[in-house]
C-alpha cells in the first residue's frame, strides 16, 4: 500500500472513531467541521432527524473574506456559526473535528464559536487536558504481592546444563 492510501485509511479510521462518540440532538447538535486548503466550513447537525440546523463557510462572496484558508477566516466562520445558532436558540454543541487534529484552523473555529456564545462541549474537555499538561503523571498501579514458594531460578544449578563433549566411537581408523 502506498503512502497516500495509508494516510487516507488512517484518516478514515480516525474520522469514524471520533464520530462514534458523538451524536447530535435538536437541543445539542453536532458541530461538524470541514477543512480544505482554500476554505473552511462548519455546520450544526441534528442526527436524530438528519437535518442541518445552521451552517457557515468561508467560500463565496457572502463570507466577505479575501482568503478563506487561514486562521482569521476560521475565526470569522466560528463567529457566524455561533450567531446563526443563537438565532435558532441553540446554546451548546458537540464538537466533531472529523479526521483533523484539534489544532490551527480547527481550534480557532471552535474557540471563536465558544467566545461568541456557542459552547462546544468537547472543547471543554480538551482545555482541561491541556491545563493538566504533559507534566501530570498518570496514577501508578499498586505493586502486586509476590507469590510465596520456591523462586523460579533456584530449581537447578547453573552448571548442570553445560554442553557435554560428545564421545567419538572407537572403531576402525583408516
């Protein structure tokens, strides 16, 4: 399998893994993000009814953006989506990053939407993990008590399995 196919397979597995944990309802829809090199778009999806409740994108003249593939455009899209959500009475959403890392434009969109009034729930858990930092050590399991009895290594002395020289049969030497 070549590198590009392998990369796409990993992205697909990541997308399904993230998506499996999220489910949008009318009260708390799924905020799905799509990113390309030139644009970014987001939509609030009610998975229960299979309906898109609100959407915003950096593509098109209506966005008012000169370039849609940067962090500034992602912030504008996040703010527009939050405004559209407020108009529909939506205050929180389950953030679905898809196959993308929560970094750069994806993070900027989520933070901008949260600052504009749309609370992204998985964003809170990501911030909590970031606050804990990598310096926080995981809890160590308690040591198991050792089994009583004869230790494994003392069963046989070390020299007993030494290679023995083979004796050659004495016979005709021609």
